[in-house]
C-alpha cells in the first residue's frame, strides 16, 4: 500500500484475548477475543456521555480479529447452528465455513494471492457468503459489484479495481455482461455458480422448468470455470499472515462526496470492528439464536456489515431473500420469525402502504434498523403504528464500513435524529467555511467521523483521500447539527444543497413537509436551474394508490410548513420514482433528466 494511504488516527492497539468461560454466548467470545483499544491523536468532546444507553459502554474494547477467524470459531463452537436460510434451504455454520475453505483453496489454485482483487457479482444467495469469506481466506480483496449495473459501469469498476476473477450466477441478467468482457484485461476468469443448485427441493426442479428462460447457457470456454470445479478440493488452503490494521479486505465502490465512483479501502480491522460495534449496540446477547432478515443485498456495505458480518459475530441465522418484494417479505417474516430486520426507508414505507399488512404476524421482530438514507419521521411513525416493531434510524457511509451512529434500541430515541455515535466513535460538526472550527451545540456544519471503522483511503486516489480524510477526520459531505445531549440531526448533503438566491435550501426539509400530506407515498426534491434565483427546488412525487392531488392544492398545504424560497418551483407527479438497488430513492437520474431538458432547450 502506498505510504500516502496508510491508516490515519485512530490507531488500534492489540490487547489480551478474552478469558470468558461462557462459550455458549458467542457474542461475548467474539466481541472480546483479541480486543483492540482506540488511541486518538487528540482529545475530542463527548457530549453524548450523559445520555449514552445504560446497557452499552462507549469505551468498550472491540476486537480487530479478522472475520474469517470468527466464522471458523463459530463453526467450531456452534457448527450445527443454521448460518444461512436461503428460501428454505438451510446451511449450517460448519458447512459455510468448510465451503469457504474450499473456495479459498480453489482461488489460490487459480492464482489468487495476497492482495489480489476478486469481484463478486452476486445477489443474496449462499454463494455470496461463501465467496466473500473464501476470498478473504485466500488472502484476496473482495470487490463488491451491483449485478444490475450496466455494461459500462461494470467495465469501469473492473478496470479501476484490476479484478482478474469475477464470481457470478448462471443467469441471463448477469453472466452475459461479464462474458462480453472476457479476454479484455484485466478480467481473465469468471466463476459461474448454479442458481438452481442453491435452492431447496422442490424449488430447484421447479426453477429449472419454469425459470428456464432466465438461465444463461454456460458453455465450455476459455476463462469460464464452474463453481463446483473451484471447490473440488480438500480445503487445505495456504494461510496468510494478516495485519488487520493495514491489509485491505474490501474495496467498496461509492460515489463518496464527489459523486465519482471510487473504491473505499476497508481493512480487516475496519469491517471486523464495525460488525462488533453493531453487535454491541444490540445490548446483551440473547439466550436464543438471533435471526436476521437479509432483504438488503449483501454487495451493499450496509447489508455486508449489519446483515452478514454482524450475524456471524453473534452466531445468528441469516434469512436471505434475493430481492425485495413486499408480499414475499411479509410471508417470510411470518414463516421464519426473524428477530432483526435491517432495511431502508423506502422498504419500510412500502410495507406501511401494503393494504394487507395486518394479515401477517410480524411480532417476532424485536428491532428494525433503518439506514442507507434519511428516515422521514412520517415513515417511522406510520411503520411503528402499523406493525408494532420498533424502528430506529442509523447512519454511516461506505467510507466508515459503514455504521457510525444509531438511535439507541433502549432509552431515548429521537425522531429525525441519526442517534448517538457507536462505541469508540466520535461525531463532530465542523464549519462549512472553516473545517478546523468545531461548531457549537445546535449550529449546523459538516458532520465528521473519527473511529476505528473509518477507511484507510480511496483505491488509487491519494488526492481524493487527502480531501476526504483531514486531520484524522472523515469529512462526510453531510450537513447537520448536534444537540446538547449529543444526538445528531442531518439537514442535507452538501452535494444536494440548493443555492437559491444566495440562501441554502435543503431538499430534505421540503421532502419532510411534503410527506406530511396524506396522499403522498414518495417524494424526491432536486435543484433545477433558474435564471432569476440561480437554482430552485423541484419536487417529484409518487402518490398513494387511488389518491388524487393537484399542484396548487399541494402548494396551499405547504404554505405554512416551508418558507416561500423553499416552495418547489415545479412539482411533477410520477407513477414511479427511480431507486437504487437497495431501494433508496435516487436523485441522479432526475438531475440528469433536467440537465438533458435544459441542453435540448438551448440547442
């Protein structure tokens, strides 16, 4: 790793191993085995100390032990436990650990060595877990890809990351994209996994018959290798020494604060510690096996940590669904009885709007965690009212592995807030004009993060790294403020900020106001060019089924809720709004449309 991309503060200091005798409680063993403490380069304030949850110690030591070692220990201690439940097919911890060993050996036989990048082009399946841990055991670096990426997006990420091997499914939606890139450096090989082989009986047979048109023909060709062939070995792979603090485990591509995709380098310590921080936030380990519903895709950093790695930390079962469909999700909850349900706001909003939700038993769920995007207060209140589940909002970025803050599961839960920083994590509000200025309580500025989960830098982009991590602080690009009790509130993102007649207009403020209208299902606000004001807000709205709403009627509703300068200059109703793969409402497509309209109008 180049010297310019060495880890910044905080510095992890190795400590003694756990001496706990209660090995039946995997959370205790795994959270404290090979613990690490955080030493900061400077003293930072902790205004949240008086309101921190009584069952969580902010100073709690957390382990930087690599995640593959945790998986192997869970297999040794609780081998018969269910690790992955994929559409009814159960894979135990022993099976997943053994298959990841064989995957590691197969990858090494294909030439993968320490630091080599391997791309995962997979939806939620057991292969996603096996391949993730197999790559890490082989000494490689996981590069997560979105399977719905267009060809050009896939090609750019392959070129930037330098992956030589990709792992995917035998589906027409995925395999042909990669086949078109074979033979073009750097991609040399594609490992192809069978979708039907991952399914339980009789779904496997039914899939072959009724989904035949979705299966890609896999022909013997140079560079195409079957998953079965890769794992056809004894699993005795070469163990590499791992420096958790400097060895990169994952390249997680993100637009960051500039919108240009780049790989956040997450070390073994980053992802392992963040999983443990999340597990600590849940409080004392349960007497029963936790079950985590995995609807969010594991290739996304939120699910990678909160669904997969945090589940393995506590020996939980992952209930994986390949995609989100509201009725399928509700049926799965009723049948499999998950205890935890991480999601994004649009997912919870969809469940709230489902007319038949009251028919399903959702009582098994102890906690729902919302992340990935700001959680509108109305969505939180409506979901809790419809389901009886407690919904807490968290916060993070790909650059922080990703979780940095969350509302407490027990204790104060402030609506509209991203909560308190996780153990050993600092949040600060820094001046927009002067990053060295720490803003007083209640005053807005840029949210900054200091903690052991912060990335070491962007892959191959030292200048971007220097702009994003300054003086040991991750500058998030999010604007917010902290109250007197240490709870942080996001106002908006710097890049989403609308400069209207010299005033800062925050889309989220307008969105929250529009959400209060009972006919509105979803809303996104973006800035559009305006000759007089420079920029002006435009709202894109999807109405609830069977609802009608006129533009002037909505403006009258908003008149006493937002200022005249915040009133949308344009309002457009749509049948659907663009979303990302994980279900977040996406602004970039709408911004691009508006730019295209402007270009066509001036040409």
